[in-house]
C-alpha cells in the first residue's frame, strides 16, 4: 500500500505526457480508419482512463503509446458493434476486421496521419474560426476552455462550434485525405491561412490566452514542413512566423505601448530566429515557385532592414502580393507604404475608398488617423484617433494610439 501513491502519480504523469506529446498523432491514426472525430476522441479518452487503472496494477508497458492506440481501437470496435445497423453492417464489419488485423508494437509502427488530419480540420467547407478551433483541439490538444478564451467566447459557444464542425465533416462526407496535385495549391493556401490566423490570434491577443498560440502555430507549420518537406509556400509561412516571432520581445515598450518595427530595440530581437527565418525564406525563393506567403515573409524581412524599412522594395512586393490576394486588407497595408514614400494624399484617398469593406476593421481607423495627421488635418485626425482608440483590441495598441493622439493635440 505504501507504494500505491507514488505509482499512481507516475502513471498519471505517463498518461499526461503521452497525450501532450502524441495525442494529435494518435487521434489522426484513429480518425483515418474511423472517419469519425467524435468516436476517435471518445475511444482515445476511454483508453486513457483504462490506462490509469491498468498501468497502476500491472505497471507502465514497454510501449505505452502503442498500448493506448490498441486499447482505443478495441474501445472503438466495441462501440461500433453496439451501434451496428443492418444497412451498414458490411462496412462496419470491414472496419472491425481491419482493426483486429492491426498489430502495433511501438509508436514507430503507427502510421503518421497528421497531414491528413490537418487538411481535414482546415477544409474550406468549414468557417475560418471553426478551422482554427478544430485544428487547435485535435492536433494541438488545447482544451475547449483554452480555445474559447483565445477567441473571447464562452466555453459552451466554443463547444457547440466544435461539435458543429465535426458534424459537418461527417454529414458532408469530407474525406480524410491529402489533396492531389490538382487541388494542392488551393487547399494548402487554406491550411496555411488557418495556421497563420492561429499565429496572429496569439500575437494580437497575447494577454487573453493560457496557451501560447504563436508557439502552437509554429509547431503546426514545422509539423507541416516535416510531413511535406521542400514546399516553398510552407517554408514561406514558416519564415514569416519566425521573423514576426523574433520581434515579439520588443513589440511592447517599457510604458506598455506597442512599438513600431522601425523604432523597436533591435537588441531585444531573437537574432538566431531572425537568421533562421531569413535562411528558410532564401531557400524558398530559390525554388522559383512564388506564392503569397513567401511574399509576406519578404515584406517582413524588408521591414527589419538595418537603417529602417526598405519602402521601395516593400511597395514592389505589395504589387506582387496583390496578384495573389486582391483584398481590402492588402490595399490598406499598401496604402501605408505609399504614404511612407511621400504619396500621403493618394494613400488617404485609397484608404477612404475602403471604408465600406473595412468599417469593422480597427487598423483601418488607425491608418486613416495617421494619414490625416501627416496631412496636418489635426481636428480630423484627433476624431479618427479617438475612434481607433475605442476599437483598440489590446491595452498596448490603445496606449500607442493615445500617445499619437497626444502628439497632435500639443
């Protein structure tokens, strides 16, 4: 009895460590055969509960991960048998036969199906927010509460969103596959956009998350690169995240306000991350298969030049990006570059033409205020800054805008 408590602690830690490290891979393997997110999650959860009692009695097995997936398979088989319907019996029996013929002896013998899982979670039939939530839940093992907090949602709201996403995958028969060559560029773009949205959500809402979403996004894009090496757009997305993440320690100054790239303390940047990001970007560009994420990474790199941003080069890059993404947000960012190159009135005209499309987008108000200030339209700029401050997503951005407003009120 004396050894029971330490053994229970060791078993709990072993199960927690395996799920933290390998849950995405285990779930992907189960979903690949089941084609059912809910059943796979339930089976794995039941297997983990069984491990707590079984390993407590018999000790932790030689290959605990293989034990978990084998027991999860058995739990899934039991559920399928209990819920068998006559009209689907042949198909369900085939699934059972496949499970029962599978012999896993270690993690290395479990096929890594996470690439398929990522493409399924990021299917274009799902809404942006649902793609992000499902990816974080299944691949990164974030809890519903953690995901809800990142999006400032209630737990029940996020739980319903996740359930609807899984149900939609099932009802629409969305295949658990990696797209073929003809669909690869389009589907990869959706995946990378989802991963980058995870990254930017963590970057902007840093104070609202219990898990570092920037690190989760970096993990996912690294995983994608490992599973599909030498794809230049994956490399471009990875480089973009690294170059942005490298600046994170300097993005907020001592007064708690956001600090623009050109005035950040470069000594606080993660230099090794900058060098790594630049090397990955260079490798991608040398493949001569340009794409939007490579261009965005190049823009980030040009912003970080010693001596200040290379505005002419950035303007050319936005011109290239426009061919891939002719969106209002790209137009807004391009307008900022125009203003930096002396075309302030033209930039303001362009920004104001985007009012209808970007009326709910806080950066539009901040950019417009900045341009009005550059044109010495102080009363209009003050009004615009007050609107931008009202809509500021974080305290850091609010403090930055308040400082700009105080400068024109002097």
